[in-house]
C-alpha cells in the first residue's frame, strides 16, 4: 500500500488556519475587550483571517490574526484592515501585484499569505511582491508594514 502525500499548499493552508484558531482561543479577556467585545470569538466574527508577511530579503516573518465584525485580533490596525477588506468585499485578489504602482524598482521580495474565512467563505491568498513598497501600496493596511 502506497502512502498518500499531502500537497505543500494544503499543509500551508492548514497551518495558517490552525495558527488563527489557536491565537483566537488563546486571547485573554483584556485582548477581547480591546477588540471591542468580550465575545470576539471565531464563531461570532464575520471574518477570521491569519496574515503572514515574510520579508525574503531580510529573512523575517511576522504573523497577525484579524477578526472583522467585531474588528480585533493581534493586528495593529484592525479597523483600517477590516475597512479595506469591506471596501473590496473580501476579494483578496484585489491585493495582488500590479506593475502600475509607483514604487522603486528594487528587488527585495516580500511574500504575503492570508488564510481564513470571510463571512463564511474560505479564503486563501498568497502573493510575492517585488519589494515592501509594493506590498504596502497594494495590500496595506490589511498587511501591516
């Protein structure tokens, strides 16, 4: 009998989802109050997303989780991030790279991954931007700098 292999993409999605769930269940009451409600749990939020930003040039990785409705999580600007996501109706493809953005032509790549749910719809987003300027211009404030 041959063992089946799980594709790396599925493992990445599973890991990000587990990270978001663990972060939400580990939230203290004070963190929940900061989120605007003591009941800011994954099953009550309109959106629950795990966000990762990997600066490939520097070798640094940063992670946040974000809930919307109510806005909160470990994200430094949950209201701004949720407002941006509401503006684009949760269409993460609108955060993808576009060469028409005015940024320096320096190659210092930044990988962004977002995984979770947006009002019941499972979302997976992965994009590599040429540098931090593109990531900030296109994915900010959903992905903090």
